[in-house]
C-alpha cells in the first residue's frame, strides 16, 4: 500500500502540471496572465519589494490565475453540456467571467498601491 499510495500522490502532481500546461497551450488569456506574471515578478525584483509587498503581489497573482482557470473550466463544462446557446448557460459563463474581472481589478489596484511609491 505504501508504494501505491505514494505513487498515486506523485502521479496527482503530474496530472496537475499537465492541466496547467493544457491551460497555457489552449487559452490565450492564460498566456496573457503568464506574460503579466513575468513582468510583475521582474518589476518586483527590480524594485526590491519587501516581504509584505511580495505577499500581496503573490496573493493577487494567485487569485487571478485561480479565477481564470476556474472560469475556463466552467466555460468548457457548459459548452460540453449545452453546445447550443441557452440563457442560463450564458448567465453561468458571465458570472464566472465576472469573477475573473473582479480578481484582475483587485490585482491592478494592489499593484498600483505597491508599485507607485517605488516608481515615484
């Protein structure tokens, strides 16, 4: 049981990394988020952010990535279950997209609060 349990846990990480790779390959917004993440991390290194500043940046980057990935999952599920246009499916997809927008706005505000004092 020990080896099979451990090998299953290791395999689950592989599945998770495969999911991230599939997300990056298939979704244009994922690549935009990846570029934005690289730019923000590079700027954080350039401006030598403090530990609390990094914590805020990491939290909002994570929030945007998670909401974008969950939005993608919701969209794919709904497209699979209801390929034809349906008002309830539209509502579900719009609310999921709204969650991403809220996360992105929060990230932009957090980034401004953290980076503007360093830039000025």
